[in-house]
C-alpha cells in the first residue's frame, strides 16, 4: 500500500496596496516648488556661512564679473565667465555634500576610502577653479593688455 503525499498548493502572494510610505523630517518630499527652492537656498546659505572656500569663490567670481563689466566684455564673454563661476560654485556645493555624507558615515574614524572620496571631491573643485581662472584669463587678459597699451 502506497500512501500518496498531499501536493502542496501554491501560496498566493499578498497584494500590497501602493501607498506612499510616511516620511519624517528630512526624508519628506517638499510639498511645493517654493519649499524646494527654499531648501536649495538653505544649502547655499549653509555653504556660504560654513565653507571658507565657497566664500572665496563667490568673492573671486564677483571680482571677475566686475572686471568683465568694467572692461566692457561682451554679453557672451560675461555669460561664459558666469557659467564657469557657476560650475566652480556647484562643485564646491557637491564637495561640501560629499564631505558631510562621508563624515556621517565614518563618524570620527579614519578610513582610506573616506579619504579618497573627500580628496577626489576637493580635486574636482580645484580642476573647476583652474578652468575658471583660465577662461576668465583668456577673456579678460587681452582686454587688460589693450588697456595698458593705450595708457602707456
């Protein structure tokens, strides 16, 4: 006599309703566009208040734009200078974000990968800053040179 084993019936998976999970504080999605812009402005304000290099880049960028206006650079030349300044500032903000996340992750311990992440983020800012200086120099130096030749 052989006994038949009962065949297992396939289990049905539960249907999970698509409901947005509740989020607390920083994880909450901004309810309005104005709130999103306010958060972005808070990031710029934080960087300006806490990051010395961000303030230096803002000052040097303002000086470059001022020189461009003083030397009567064209609108396109001013736009190129402005874009490179914006790139440097954006890279500085990303550097600050990366440093904050790395510090949050490793706390106060040393980790070689954390060092690499922070060094590479800082290097990205340096590359952008050098590019901005070269762009501004290529645009503004001939104008300064021409002005000096007129004076001399």
